[in-house]
C-alpha cells in the first residue's frame, strides 16, 4: 500500500503521475497496482477520464499487468469502467486510438 502522501488527491495529480511513468510501462503498472482498489473510479466520479489516460492505463494493463498480476489488472479494469462516462469515451475512440487500445481475454 502507498503512503497517504503518495496517493493522488485529485485527477490532475493522478494524470501527472501517469505522465511521469509513460515511457516506463512496468513502473506505471507498479504505480497503478499500489493504488487502493477503486481509486481511479473515485478520482473520476464527477470528471470524465481523458481518453489518452484511459488508453494509457489499458495499454499498461495489457502489456505488463496481465503477466504480472491478473487480480490487480481486473480490479483496475473494473475501476476504470466505473469512471464517469467511460462508455461514452470508449465509443468516441478514434480509429487510431482503437488500434492502440488492446482487447482483453482474461479467461
């Protein structure tokens, strides 16, 4: 578990942290898996998750998480799908974003 002072208190802090690890997928997954269950959902309850960050989290889970920790990956996916207007954001993905977004086969 992360220390309380390392947890993002708002969406901007979460996005800055993700951006800092963008080129280091394994570190980004380590950061994401250290977040309490449902943290992504809590941060984006009233604010739409930017598509770039949604795609970044999905790619990270696909590239690292499924091999490293399927349980945490599933928890992250569920938390992500509960964010404000996730369905709408997923429907609005451009063709380029859709090719960058992996499909998941967990079972």
